[in-house]
């Protein structure tokens, strides 16, 4: 086996640990402490999504089907893995980052579309642009937007959407069967914990990208080495990931440390020391406007 296709044991180990934590939380721990079980479901669900992100970039083996089997159960329920894969790979075209139309992960709106939205919906989206709003409302708003976008794309004949949602049915059914047959965890507790696992992910995506006139200045570096960086598999070093999407998560810190000034120059200094700084600045304050500030206004 060549060096390029060497099995990535840290990723395989993280997968095993994630499933173990989720299984113990939903079966054993839930029997004597529902709050602790909820916390562990939240954390392991967020970790599982981060591992799905690794898989769509070609990890941890050279066999795509095997990789996808490894993350097949829909622990976070909401998004079909194959739709996540396809839309995220579209997002990795740096030239379209933050584009309200072409970047499927953009939170910005075309200013002309924004001006036509009902006032109440504008208010909701403004709340969603502060970190607290993104944590509380972000998963629901993102799900509505994602499903609406998929419906529109399906209507114009985009391929792969129906099959991705059909594959999501057994992935979701496996989780529902587990919870119904094996878990004493109340349905409401599991649902709330699963929702907030998506909320944790919104902390990561909150300011991964900013509106900037140049594509190179749109992708962040958050030089954090705490628990959130582990949950996000070092994706807080986001410009490093965008420049080297095939590099596994556990090599990103070393790559950044060896070329720190290069990466900070590459992204025009879009930088935060850690997530504590981000919470302090943006918990109740929007990072930027909802309408794209560099988009033609008509």
C-alpha cells in the first residue's frame, strides 16, 4: 500500500470512540442520567458530522464505499450524507465562497432578494447572524434552507438529489430502530440533544468565511487547540484545510505551525486567537450583515 493510501488510524480510532460514546450514552448512561446522556449525544453527534466531513474528502481509506459505510448511520438526522458530500465539494471552489447563489454554504443574501423579504423574516435572519442566534435557531433555519434548495434543484433536474435522500432513509431508520429497540432515553431528550449537536457545528461554521472582495481573504484561521478544535477535527484552521483538502485532520496543526505566516498572509489576516474571543465578540452581536456587502445592489 502506498504512503498516500495508508490507513489513517487516528481517524478510524476517532470513529470507533464516537460510536462507543453515542451507544453508551443512549443505552447505558441514559438509564441513570438523562442529562449526561444528552450531553454525550450532543458531543458524539457533532463529532460524527466532523468525521463525515473527513470521509467526503477521501479519508480514512482509499475505498470510497468503505469510507461511506463507516459513517452511514445518520446520528445527526438532518442532512443526507451524500447531499452533504456533493454540496460541500461544490463549496470548495474558493472563487465562489460566500456567493449567495453559487456557494451552497453561504449565509449571505442577494441584497435585492433581501429587500423583498418580509420584515419578520429579516428580523429572524438578523438574530441568526449573532452567535447566540446561530446556536439556537441556526440548525432549524439551515434545514429549511437546505430542503428548499434541494427541492428547487430537483425541479430543474439536478442529478443525485433523490437518490441521496433515498439512501438517507435506511441511515435514519437504523438510528430510529436503535433508539426504539435498545435505548431507554426519552424521545424528547434524544431529539433535543441531536438538535444541539447541530448547534455545536454552527459554532464552527459561524465565521469560517467572510464577505471579502478577494477570494483569498474569505477563509478564517482560528488558532484554537481546545475541546472545540477536537470536536471540529482542526477544521478551525480553515484556510489550511481549504488549501490542502486532502490532508487528514491530525496533520493540519503541524502544517499550520510550520507555515504560520504564510497562511495568515494568504487569508489577509482573517484570524482569531480562539473560540473564547469569538464568543466574547459575537455572542449577541452580528459579525456582518445578512445581505452580501460586496454584492451589486441593482
